[in-house]
C-alpha cells in the first residue's frame, strides 16, 4: 500500500509474510512484532554531530569515565569513577563497571550499571594535556576527591598551566575543616565540566 509519498515494507517475524503499512509524515512507526524497512536509511537520518558522538562513546570501551549512577529524580547526584564495558549503538546505553563500590553496597563486590549517554562524562586524555579544556580560576567543576573514586563539585583556585604541573588546585564544596575550605590538588585528567543542573 502506498499512501502519499511514503510506503513501508513490513515483515512478520513469526510467519515471514510480507505486507505493507503506512508511516505518518512524522516518520515514526513502532510495533514490537515486525521489522520495518523503508526507503530512508536510518544512518542517513542521524546528523553528523550525533554520529560523531556515538562513535566517541563507542571508543570508550576499557576506559575510565565519570558516571552518574543515581536516578533522574534523586535528591542528589552521585558520580563515580567507573570503567566502560560496552556501548550499545541501538539503545545508546553505556554498560559500566564500578570496580571499587563502597562498603555500604550490597555484597561488597564489583557492580555493573547500564546508563544513558547523558550519565557519562569522559575524562580528559591523560597523555595529551595540550588538547584538554582548561578551567579558569573561579570556575565550578566536577572532580575526583583525593583518595576516593567519587566526584564532587569544586571550585578552581589555580590551573595546571599556572602551577606548571599537571594538577589543579581546588576547593571542594562541603569540605570544611576548622571553619575553612582546604585547597586540594587533583590531576587534570580527573576534572570535568560541572553538568548543568547538578544536585549536591
């Protein structure tokens, strides 16, 4: 059946029979029982920027990243250092491994998560600081707290370039000691941009 300018071939998985169905002009067709093939390639409908982002996430396998493991409606965001196991190009989900879960985790062993791309922040390349974005003094960032695998909001005090090293000097929020915020050093490759709407 051809309606307007769009026609769709529908293959029933159970019988293998071939039929036709109409897709409305907004090109959305959802049915759990069939495989839909139409004249427009899905690959062509993906913009170059999205395609590049997908390739970038697919290349993260085996690397450490920052991951938000809390639900979207949680009161606070919890970010941890995890390792990417797999990226599903179809669902756009990233499977990650928390290699060092906290003592309060059930079982106390390693734990895996399947997260959306928006819950993943790649770290800067450790061996190529020249291509890394520099966060200027006063800029809020998300950084790995020294001695842990957890990330918290912090403010940049001094940059690696100014310090002539590979470390930022940061002040972490809620890190008060004796009425003052201590300044702590964190390697540049453990500092990322603070996500919009971060809750802490």
